[in-house]
C-alpha cells in the first residue's frame, strides 16, 4: 500500500467523525425519478452539504460491487483489493474474539437436516440468539487432536468457529452448498496447504452432527468463509489516530477492530450510539459511527423505509454536531438501491464538512448533486486523507 | 493487469452494445464555437443521453494521443500501455491471418521507386485491392532459408507480410522513411535479438525488388510496424462474455480478434452492419459496432462531413435500439477534430444507458455536456466495467 500518510502523520487534538449510512447510495424507483437520498427530507444533511465539499466515491473501483467489509476498509483508508478479508475473520472480529495469527475462522450457520442428511432449512428456522448460544456451549464437547476449537454465537442462527493450532490454513472450501434438499458438502482443501484444516473441519462437522442429533430444528452446521487474519497496518500506525467504532452490528465492529479501532459493545440503537459517542469523545480523535438499517431496507427492496432510515439519521445529526467535531464525513460504504435489493457498484455520495473545507454550495445531499460537487468521483480510500489533511493531521511532503 | 473482474465475472443473458464512432471527440471550428458532435443534430443520442450516465474518457491517459488499436483496446477493458500492439499484428489480425506466437508481422505498402531507387510515390498511385492481391501472389516466389514468408493483400496498396520461423523478433526498425525522393531504409535490428529477422526482411525486400522490377507503378515495397503477437487475455476469459465485432474495416476486426472476439466478415456499410447485428443477436452478449467515417472525415479536416457522419449514425441508432439491448455505450476510441486533421489526446464523450443507470439529465450529447455528466473524466478502460456491473455481470467483492 501507499504508506505516504505514515511518514506525514502528526497527532493533534482535532476530532473527525465518519458517519456511515450503510448502503447509502441508491437509484430512482422509476425512470426519471429520484433516488432514496434525493427523496428523503434531510434538512440537516443539506445544511451541512452547503458548507461542505461534496462528491461521489468508488469504494473499490469502477464496476466492482463492494461487500460490507471491503466497503468499510476503503472508508478507513485501505485498498480493499490489497487486503481481502474472509467472512470468518469478519465474524470473529465482530464478536470481539481474540483471533491470533495462524488461526482460521469460519462462519457457522446452524441448519436443519432431514433424516437423509439433506438440508431442509439453511437457517434452522432462524433460532434466537440465546438458543444459538446454548448450542455453541454444547459444541465445546468437540475434541480434535492437535487443534483447539472455539465456537461462539453471533446473532440468531449465526455463529463463528475458530480453529487454533499449528499448520492451519484458510485454503478450505465452504460446506454450505447454498441450496436446499442437498447434503452439506465435505470441507475440501482448495490447495494442498489446506489439507490439515480441511481434516479438522471434517472432524468438527462430524462430531457436531452427533452432538446436535437430538436437537430440533438446529441439528446440523454449515461452514463458510474460512479465513485467516490479514496483516493490516493499524490506523494508529498509519495515521497516529486513536479511533473508536460506535456500531450496533458485530460485523462492523469486526472490520473496525481489524484496523486497530476500539469498539464500544452493547449498543442497541441510535440513542445508545449517541450516548456512547459523547462518552468516548475525550479519549479519541476519530469516531466511526455506523447506521445499518439504510442497507437493510435497501436489501429488503423497501424504498420508502430506506428513505425513512435516512431521515432518521438526518434528524439525529444535531446530536453529533453538538459535540463540535472539527470535521465530519457523511457517506456510505457502498450503494444498496431498493430497486436492486442488493449492493451495487454505483458510486456513493459523500460530504466533508469542516473548518478548512471549500464550500461547494451543494443545495441538497444526493447522488446527482454530489456528482456535480467539488470532488467529482474519487476512490473511497482517499476520503480519510482529505479529512486528515483538513484537520492538520498530515504534515507537508517535501521541502 | 488488474484481473479482479475475472474473479467476479458471471455469465447472464443481458446484452451490451458498444457503439463506437471512430474519432468521435472534436474541437470547435472557431474559438467559442461548437464541436462536430455539439453541432450535429442528434435527436436519438440526445434522448439516450438524458436517461444515461455521461462523461468523458481518456483512452490511454492524460495527454496521450491514441492510435486506433490502443484506443479500441481501452474500450475493450485493457490498459493500452500494458499491451502495446504493433501495426503489423493489427494488419494481420484484421484480414484474419492466423498468426502464431513467435511470428513477426509487418505492414507492407506497395510503392513506386524511380530509376535511382528513390521513392517517388509511397502508395504506388493507390493501386486497387485486386492489383495488390495479384502482386502478393507474385511475391510467393520469395524464398528465405529457415523462414517462411506470407504476403497477403489488405486494401488498396496496403498488404501485410508475416515471417514464420525460429528465433524471430519484432526488434526491427521500419524501412519506410515516410518521405519522398529518398531510398527506402534497410531493415535494421533495433536490438541484437532482432538481427535474424532484420536479415530475413532484407532478403525479402531485395527479392521483392527483383520480382516487381517490371511492374508499374508498384515496383517496390515499404515495411513498417514489425510486431509479434501480444499475450492478451480474452474478453471471454476475463469477463465470461461472448463478444462479436460488427465492423467494416479490417483493422478494427483485427483488434477485436486480438481480445478473442469473433468478427463478421464482408460488411460494406451501416445497413449491412445492422443486418449482421440482428443476425448475431441471439448467439452473443457483447456487440462491438464500429463506424469508421467520423474519423476519416476528421482526418480529412472536413468539419461538415464529420458532422454528417455523426448524424448518419444517430439516424441509424433506432435500428440498434429496436433489438432492445440491456445496456448501450456510445463513444469514440479517441478524438479526431477536423481542425486538427489528426487524432488528438482530448478526452472522448461517452454515454452509458441501461436499466440500472442513474440518469444525469444531460440534454445534448456533446463534449462539454458530458464533462458535466455524472462520471466526469475517467479512464477509457473502465467503461466496460461499468457496463458489466450495470448488467449484473460482476458479482460482489468480499463478504
């Protein structure tokens, strides 16, 4: 990676807020119409936009649709193509599991298998988190020679399994066939160096099947996203920042921890996030504030509900501003247009507001207004550099 | 090259049309005036632009004037700086000659030499293609030890020569001095590894001089653009596309074949191209539709004639649209302003219209309107990624 900022970074007491509305970017519901953000009544974002530098960002690159983890990595200043992150690692980091170099983590979904061993429900009737936690307790009985296994609940039917031992590798294919009516796949090494881990995973699945045999509906497990810890320089190392994540959902705390952020635990909603932000204010200088539900509503295909989520965050904005951040970035990690019901590759609107910003007079925070903002369309990983520069956190390069 | 799309490409039945008006970009005839495209009456392009994402693209990079081959390579998604293509290869591929790795091709122009051996006409009075074909037949008599030689007619006085044998290299300088009244240059190796090929080319030129001695006006040959086949991954390999070229001129079919496109043969004009497009519709999902004469008229310095060629393609557009492509890109491979009578480095206007595009409300398809379009100015090789993403042909990156 380009580590120029590391040579130039200088600590000061200026405070930066990165407010992420997950999946913010959108599309019009009908040809010629407005996007979700353009439709939303957002007086606070609009007031900010008028005195801000606006633009669109490409989290990964032209035409590349970002997953959540790479989308956030970009916002934290990293090239997601350079630091691929497996699903297992995101899950483990999300629940604060202390993975070590050489560990291999995988996402574990509890599932329902029929008498013949075929999958009848990939989500085991969406069992509640408490049930999931109980099943994870039962799986402590699994014992594999030379490999320590940890199973931890995440949310609902979702859990994570971490393999700890010598000679492990993430070169193992998913066991989740992503289909019903077929048996789970055997864990197979995708490369010779994955053999030992594939064998351990096979043992684990077999023992889990025995332990869960009498359970209903969760009598089986599906594993996917085998992953090792990537080596990512921390935001502290690169930027001399002391960053903290204020997020409700585990996965976003997970990505934040990967780059060395602290993450506040047990936040239920915006109000709790607001309190946590105020409580963390003095001890930190970079605040990653994450709102999930813009993305969820986009994934649901619910245009109006996504509009409402945007308006909810807009109404909340004054609680952030009253803390008087020196600079605030408002953006998304990718687009999730309701009409697409999925992440898309469309560039994401952003605004950067602070003392040293050139106000571009954007009247309404929206995709097309931002396209005509001062910055045009830029790589997502550059937003943090602009924020650092505009708060005096990057020294001059050269004499 | 960045092969991220290869990992993400997913085949579906969506159809993409890339409509290239060669040399589309222009300049005003007089200060303060309009460019060719801005002058042209283009109701169909304008209607498309209003519901499209518009911008300008740089085929190679800032300040770099593209040749035809690199300009097109960029539109097909390749970095032209990474895949330099010699003129000889473009010529050979254009006529469908099956070059093999290690072969060296050069463009051969029949020329008129005076009694002293100096060039009196670099194009031999622009002899017709049939005459050219006859001369190529005569040159079959050339015999070089250890090297097979193929001479094939292209168009008018233009032909191509391919050397096949061991130890050949394209490190050989042109014999065409690009001037009149001087003798053709000897083929000289520009690097020691080109010695063997330079010697073969020298033999070839000498024998050709003997064979053509009694001919008039074509009694000599000029060679330029010695080139080996480059190693370019195909569009099928990279994007899982099944692409086809609908072009009149051989060189454009040649570049298309280099990236693994099929190319329809024997197309005389737009009408024939329209029929070929319809005929190819079911069997392919990417259609490169090329119109040459916008560039030709620009090279001629004929502003009005270039305007008319643009209007001709605009009038033809409905025949493409009635096939209901899922996405269409309209652009050029470079600029050829009539006032410059040559290719220039000016960015080239583009529009991308499809279901999942954000309409930027551009009222008139033109250079300055596109500069204010949603995309601003972007690398030409990224257009195809946007097209692929907007037709669901690239999966999400990361979890």
